[in-house]
């Protein structure tokens, strides 16, 4: 159990370190201090918060009042960039919709610039939300990953897809709508109503 826990901690440390460049003599210690023992980043030690405050180095390619875009220091491919909010939110669902909207509104501009600069004609947008999804820095961020034909970045691209069974699909759709209805009632009580699609 302890070996698995240590291996997981080292993997997270490695991934965390990959998101920024450091000139410290002991970068692993600096990166480790950005995480608490339960995997949550504290705002004061979060590497993205340090970058926003100018206390950690990063190659910034875009910045406005709400967000900034930096080059990933250990990219999946040339041009891999990260759009991050300037305020600290640990996950996408914790991020206010106005901040998500502001970040999203800049994605066409930034992704077009990334594609032109890298000579790519395609890109993926990726949000790793939660540990099981690969999130290691608990500060909301959106990956812009420029793509070229046959670069085979994702093993899932070689997998065939199976059609969704109609009984499963109906149950899934009903479950999602039910959960959206609950969430919508909460949002309505906050004065942010929306409409749901009902079949």
C-alpha cells in the first residue's frame, strides 16, 4: 500500500513539475510544496497562482483581466498551451460560470494563434477535472493541444466506437436531465435560470 501511495505521489509530483520551469536548485521540493497531503493545492502555494503573481516563471502568450495563457513547460506536442483563470478555483465545477465564459471566449483567438504558430490545422481542448481524469494541479485550466494528421497522441484514437444501446441511452439521458433539473433549481434560487431539454 505504501509503495503504491509513494508511486502515485511521485507521478503527481512529476506531472506537477512538468507544468512550469524553475531555476531553483531543488525543483522537486518547490513543486511538492504546491500540494497538500490530500492532493488539493493551496492558493498560496499553487503553481498557477505563483505564475499569476509573477513569483514563478512561465512563458506567457496571452493575458487579460480574467485569464492568461502560458506554454506548457513539458508539452504533449509543440505548442501545447494552458489557459488558466487568474483567480484560484480548484475544479471546473467550482469555477464561476462568468469566469468559464471569459476563458472560453478567448479560446478561438488563442487556439488560432497557436495553430498558425505551429503550422497545425487542428487542435484539441482538454480539461482534466479530478484525480481520476488526470488532474494534478488543482487550479482550473484548459489545455490547447495543436494537432497534425497521424500524430497519434491519444491511444483512444485507434479504438473503434460502439453504438450506445437504446435502453442504456434512455436511462442515461433521464439521469442526466434529472441531475440538471436539481442543479437548475439551485441556480434558479441564485437568480441564474436556464432551460432544460425534455423529450
